[in-house]
């Protein structure tokens, strides 16, 4: 959503399109280099909770870029008669989105630990298998020697 188009909802599907629009139409807006990143797009999203489900990273809530985006969105929502409802909607969406991302990070961490355990198990099994093959080889050589000496 464009936070600088007062009184209307200009929705862009990509953060790059929003950035291009802001640079062309709202030249007076000062833009930091990390303002229009995919990770910061979460704070400009019409539905932040849904946005959080499709990205793998969101700028931290207390980052400067996130603060600027939230401030712009709140100012934009103040231009509507239902400003309180809109502000509440974004605040709730941002909260839920951040919870979703935290949950995804925990799952990813858990998966990584699981994969690490699986790799250890495979290595341990592989070492056991190698020792077993060595024993079988040595016993088969010994048997072969026994058979050939008879």
C-alpha cells in the first residue's frame, strides 16, 4: 500500500512497484535505502499477516526502516474516517505476522537440529557399516585361505 497517497488505497503487488511509484509521484518523500526491501514490505502490506506467510524474513519491529514504514502507514490511515479501525487492523496484522515468522523460525531451527541429528546417525551407521564390511572381508579372506590350504 502506498502510505503517501492520502485518502485512497493504492495497492502494489511488489515492493519494487511501490518504490517506483513513490519515487515518481511523491518526490518529497525521503527514502532510506532499506525502506523498500522485501523484508520491510511487510509493514506496507495491506494484509501483513498474509505477507508474513509468503516471505522468509521481516525487518525487526524495532528497526529504523520498520519504524518509518509503520509511522507512514499510521499517518496514511489517519486520512480515513475509520482511522481507528484501520490502525487497529495493521497493529493486529503486524503482531500476528511477527508471531507467524517467529513460529516459522522455531520450526526451521527444529528441522535443522533434526537434520543435524540425522546426519550424525547416518555417519555413525556408516562407520558401523564400514567396520562390519571390514570384518566380513577379513573373515572371507580367512575362509578363502582355509579352503585353498585344504
